[in-house]
C-alpha cells in the first residue's frame, strides 16, 4: 500500500504498528496479520479488525459502510481457537469454584500449556478479594499462553465494570465474567480483548466442548 503521503514519522510509526489494508476484489488473499498485533481491513461492506496470536485468531466487524465500497468480501468472521475447543471439565471446574467462592469474587485463567500440549485452568496469585472486587496478578509462567481471563462477581450479575476495563487495557484474549454464582442460575458476560479494544463475542461457554 502506498504510504508516501505519510510525511510525519509519527504517522508512519502508527501505520507500521497498526496498518490498514484493503481487501482485494481480485488477486490473492491478504497475508495473515503479524503475530500479537492487530490491523484494520476495509472490505466492500465496511471495516474489520484482524489479529492472531499463538492461541487465538480474530476477525470482527468494526464499522459498517453505508455505501458499497469497491473492495472484496471479507472471509469468515469470528473468534477461532488455534487448538480447538476447550475440555468441558475445565468449564465445570470454573463454575464450581465460582460457586464455592461466593459471595466473594474468584479469578482464573484458561491457558494453553505449550509443554503438555493441552488446555488447563491456572489460578493466579490473588492480591485482595471481597464480595465486591478481586485483584490478581496475570503474569503467567513461560510455558503458558493465555486464552481466557475469567473472574466472578459473587452474588452480583455478570457485567464488565470500569475496573475490568482498566484491567483489560492490554493483551489479546477472551474475557469472561460469571455472576449470580450461588443462585442456581448463574449469568455470564463475554468480550474479546484485542490490544486495548473491546468487542462483543459469543458466550465464552461456547468455546468449551460438549463432552470431556
């Protein structure tokens, strides 16, 4: 893409870190995004964000165009797990722990173990917790890749608070909240976090298999 019009080096740096590409109407498909970074793609019907990391691949709509643009159609939209669905037993473990911890909040990270080649649930070191908050370290051992950052709201409904917005300001993962944990009918909230941007996402329970 021609970038010679970017005469200020600061604009060049921004474009280099977060490029905007055009979806080809003819010719070859775009190469995959650089690992860990995100980019924007302008297609015939609007703007999309694309990003990949070792465990996730994302392509989601950002803005719909009010007119037909002279570019190609985007491919499959959504969030894909590089290593397939997560075992159901991990979701069951999450729900049990949130129930047992209520009315206090709980936190857990679903990770991909690069050595064992499997998903597991990692409980981070908790700094403080109560019925209204939880603070925890999200620094992982080197052998893990973060897939999901989960926490509970105790007896309150599931939603993303302002504190969650601050916590999720960086990184690239699926974020989930479990609420009403001891009611028998827990509630759930989900979003995808892409380097400080938040996007609606299908219920995080859909990323778990129906068996095992």
